[in-house]
C-alpha cells in the first residue's frame, strides 16, 4: 500500500548490490521515459507510479493488475485460449512493440 496515496500498488525491489545498481538506474530511466511519453496510457506499457530508496535498496512502484498471466491461464484450466482472445493479446503486444521501437 502506497502510504502517500493510499493506493494498492505492485512493488519491485532491486537490492543494493553493485552488479544491480547500474542496471537499476538504466531500468528506472527507461520506465520514466516510457511513462512520460505516453500520458494517455494508450501504448500497453506497464506504468511506473513512483520510486524511492529504502535502506539503500531501490523500490519501484507500479500499477497493480488484477491477475497475472499464470493465474489467468489457471482460470482457463490450462486449456488454452480461443482465437479472439489470442488476437486481442497479439494486438496489444504489437502496439507496445511498435511504441518501443
């Protein structure tokens, strides 16, 4: 729970290890660039909400989705999806890839 906004969020914790520090900075810059250049949230890219350091670890908060891919597949009893749903997924993925290019 984000104590500033009272919103439930997903949090990624990047440990304070030398091998992660540079990569974390690059990731954070990319995520902020993607968010700032898609103000309408139309490109199907996960949105960073905020970031901070806690005990020298980097914490990045994201919007929280209702279900992850594994849970979604489990809801369908591991039987796969119909073509309409696969098509919608593909359109969203291609839209995101086009934006990232």
